[in-house]
C-alpha cells in the first residue's frame, strides 16, 4: 500500500511539473517566434516604420510593389488598394492608398495587419505613414480612403524586383468595445 501511494505521489509531481513546463513553453512562444522570424527572415514583418531617413535614389532600377487587400472571414467591409501595382525607384518616397467601405448597418472598428513577400524584402520596406498603424472606425455605410506613405531602401538586394505588400483587415469591434467599456 505504501509503495502504491509513493508511485501516485511521484506521478502527481510529474504531471504538475509537465503542466508547469507546458504553461512556460506556451508563455514563451511569442518571443521565441519573434526571434525565430528575425534570425530566419521569415514572416515578412515590417520593422522599419516612422519618419524616413534621407536616402540616395537608385534610378538605375525599378521595383514593382504589388498591393493586395484581403478581408478576414468575419470582416464584411469592402477593402481594396486604389492602385494594385506601383513601379518605383528605391529611395523615392511612394504614396498610395486603400479604400475601405463599411457595408453593414452598424458602426465597426477594423485593424489592418501587413505582410511582405518575399520576407527578405521586409527589412528594406519602410512605412512612413500607414493606415495599419491605427484602428479604423467606420460608421454604417461610411467609406474611407486610407493613406500609405513608404520608401524602399536602395540597399534592397538586386535580385528582388517585386515586393508584395498584403494587408488583411480584421473586425476588432467586439474587443475594442469591451476595452473601451473597461471590461477587458
């Protein structure tokens, strides 16, 4: 009987240790993922934002910037780039915009999440001003032109001739509403 109790205590300790380790691993996943993406260059996160530093324009080449707008499954808005393609010299500040239209009968709040392909190009694309920096609030039936101001670093490797900048629009109305009411 004493041996069975000892085995049960050992099992309980192992299970508790396993739970603590799993919780710790889950808690560490986000920073580990960020480190992994930074080391491997995967995920296409744009890390350069804010005011642009002066750059020498490389007029010897042109980079094609493809713009894609995607709605998350729960987002009923109309969402599209004004121009789906821009040819630009690295070092020149580019400007474009995206259109959003709330097709519902209620006020909604959205957040755009960007992604860059190839992932290697993300380090060379700097967003100076982007609608993705802030939440977008649209009343029922309202439309909005959302600006994007960017520059491609002339240090962009020569083999990259096309960069795809994709935005996915998410409905964050429930989460934003809870937070503004102090429930979150």
